[in-house]
C-alpha cells in the first residue's frame, strides 16, 4: 500500500529504523513522526453486512476517496466475494499509519495491500506477487533489469523512493551522495527525519519522461498506472531478485501481497482466504488494467 504502503511496498523503514519487514511498501511500526499522534475519527458499531476497509484518502494510485485507487478496487472485489458491502473507513493520514491508528483501534477491520507476513498483523494467503521495477525511456538503449548492470554506475540521476531497496543499493554502491540533492529536490527539500516524506510515484515516472532522470526505481503497483498513461513512451522492467550489498546481504526486490487483519481475528481471516480464491480472477483483471506485472506467487 506500497503499500503503505504499501510503501510497497520500504518508504522509511531504513530512515526510521522501523522493525517491520514490510520492505516493499515502507510501513514503520516504531519511531513514527508526531503526525501519527493526531486523533482519529470514530465509527459506529460494526455492521455485520459490511466489510470495513481501512484506506487513505489521498495516496494515489493505490487509494483515493473517489474509489479509483488500485487497492480500493481490490477491496471492493474482496468484499463482494464475501457477500458483504464494502465500507471504506477513510484516513486523512498516509497509509503507513493505518495499522496502528485504525486497524489496531478497531475502527476498521482489513487493510488491502500489505506484504505477506507483515509482523504487525495476521496476513491472508497472498493474492498476487510483484516487485520493484526499473523505468527508462523507450527511446534510450537502456533496458535495465538488474542492479548488477554495470551501466548503473554511470547513469547520473536515478529517482528512487526514500527507504526503498533502491535507496539502500544506491548507498551501498556509492551512488547516493551524487543523487541526494536531486532526490530531496523531488520533495521540495522536506526532511524525512521528523515527518513522513515520500516522493510522489507520479513524479518518479515524470522525471524519467521529461529526461531529468536517466532511470527511476519504484514498486510496480505504485508506478505502473503512470507508466502506462505517460505521453512519453517508457520502458518498465521487473528487477531481477539477485541484488546483494557489498557484504553479501540480500536486498529483496519481489514481494507477495496480502490482506491484513488484527492478529486475534482468525474467523475473519479464514473468510478472507476463502473469498480471495473466488475473487482472484477479478483481482488479476484490476491489476492488469493498471499495468502491474504479475509473478507466480511464492510457495
């Protein structure tokens, strides 16, 4: 939720030292900024005929109050496969705060688009798998598919989300210092130290389209819609899952995605797992319509 966030599939995990392993979307569980302490709205009694879905109002392209977000559509498909009405519980905050400030407080019951195995919640069986992508202009001879490609060292500007595997590898390869001022210019030089700060996925794509960046790195669900609709023809390749830091530590690039519920909500989780099987064809259509590349789900 890129997750989140989905950031997301790792927006600020590295920057904030968070303990969650939701590396694809950046979902900090500790040391979150003061913004997360703001009060949250309350909702009425749970309606047994509805599925209460936690969602951010303004986190394009994943979640939007008009329901056009990728994860909003998946939430509707899930609810309807359960024979329930989708009821969105909207947050003014970024999706990174949904678990702590909404799900844990029982203001809603499910979050769509978390990494499978996210330790803060109980996660469903995965309903799709995807990963990070390289984005380049189609008119350039730059068909990047792996962080091991030696051309990366000589590209110049590479746009990447803060705290993501891409940022980790840029630092490890000694390329971050040259990119740092450029990356912070993409968020108007706001610091990620005391508030949630992330590069808009649409801007990541736009930087490549307008030639400001030679390449961009993003989690596929965050950027695929913008690559698909770009007026400038772009190339988007899933990144091979072979990345390692200089010390041999693996840096994952591909992730299964699940629905998250509270850890004690075993009955709801079982219903969701059954419904996901029924909803799978519809969910795949939603993902493919956005241009999200799909991989076989890890067993």
